[in-house]
């Protein structure tokens, strides 16, 4: 008997009985069965068939990858895998399908994964704890960085982004213009609100819409691109600069192993762009990275980093999200390339 069938039976017999208890948080059998069904539906949308095996990797253990056909992990673990000293493309030939979630994947890492795994399917699943699925891009290797179209149960908009006033869900911006991504709360995958957090509800829930706090835009094809957090936006000389686009340009330099971008106060410009770089090898200089940005053509001149700090590592959460606050507070270790 499958786990899904066991949960279904338990939900029928004891729908309101406690299934999971973690302090004050409780989950009954009916709720647990619904969550298991949602996870199964999500895997189906990723192309998983009945009877097929899926591995969700929690640690960077290369030997776990070898006999499985699909991987769904965070971008940080993909980076660790493709840069592992003992990684060999022939050893993972059975892995046909890749998927990632939890954080954006830079275009350079997408290209490295395609070269290493040569996947038949490569999925970007964009969602959150509050709403499991916002959008899905089933072949991100053909359009690196793209988050795709709304999921089956999702309705998305991109509206004016502002940290100074309360924006309404009808303040939609034109295609190509960056704004805040919002999602309808009538999705089957949406939450009902934050537990005993009316302050959080007031900030994020408005007129039936969930304000994600993520910046993004819609391209000419109607597909979504995510450009970081509203709170992370850098305003320099009146221009909006999004850290992800600067990080993507810097990450394409072969001497950059990892990178994070933040804004720091500047008397003249208000804020200036600062890049924290983990060098891949010795000899890398700030001047070389500046030349890379100027000559690459993908980054406007005013978006170039005005200061580069070489560090041992970029602080991140367990799910791979950059902890920019720690960088702003000076909580990093500088190194000399």
C-alpha cells in the first residue's frame, strides 16, 4: 500500500485527529493528506510518472545521484555538484530530468548544469510557502533565468513596487517593466493567512491577492522573470538597480565562484553598488571584473559595482537564499585572491 493510500484511509477514519504535533503547531490527518496530495500533484506537473523514482537531495552526496533519473534540489546544491572534484558527466547519464526551486538560478549555472547533465527536461518551479506554485518553466535551459507561466491553479500580476506606500492589485505595470509579483489567493495551493500574525496579513494580503515581495517582469511572450526582492532593490542616482542582474553579469566571469550584490549608502548617489565575490582562483582583481562588466554589453554602466570585496563565502540560508543583511552588517571574511 502506498503512503498516499495510507494517508487517505487515516483521513477518512480520523480526519480531525492530530497527525503531526510540533509545539503549538498541529496538523490533523485530513490536512496532512491534502498536503501529500499537493506534493504528488506538483511532481506530476514536473513530469514524474506513476512508479518512477524521485530523489530529493538534502546534502551534497554525489553517490546519491548516480542511479536516479531525476533531481529536484536548490541551485546551491547544483553548483556544488557540477563543481565537485570527482564529478563526471558519464556517471550521471541516467539523470534525464532536472528541477530546482527555493531560489533563482543564475544563467551561468543553468548553462553549467546543461553541459554536465544534458537533461531532457529542466524545470524552474517558482513558488513559496504561502502559495506552493506561482509559475513553472518546463524547459528553462532554452531560456535561462525565466520563471515561465502561471501554474494550473495560479493567477499572477506584476504591479508597481513601492516601499513607501500601499500599492493596490490593480496597479499593473506594462510588459517589460519591473514591479512586484502578486498572486491570487483563490488558488487550491494557497494558504489562508499567517498563524496569529495580523500584522503580516496586513502587509502581504490585499483584496484577495498575496504580495510576494519579489520583483519581476513579464516579457513579450507573457513569461515571468524574477529579479530579486523588493527590499533588496538599490536606488542609485534615482535609478533602480536589481542585484540579480548584476550578479548574473559577474557570475559569467570564469574567475568568479560565487557572488552577491548589495547597496551601501553614498553621499552623492544615495546608494552605490557593492559586489561581494568569492574568487574561483588566485589573481582575480576588481579592475578585471569592472572591465568584464563594461565590455560584456549585458550591464548598463550605472549598474556596474563601484566597490568589489573578495570574501571567503557568501552567507546563505539553508535553502540557498543570499543573506544580504549580513553582508551589509560587515559579517563576512575578506580574502586576497
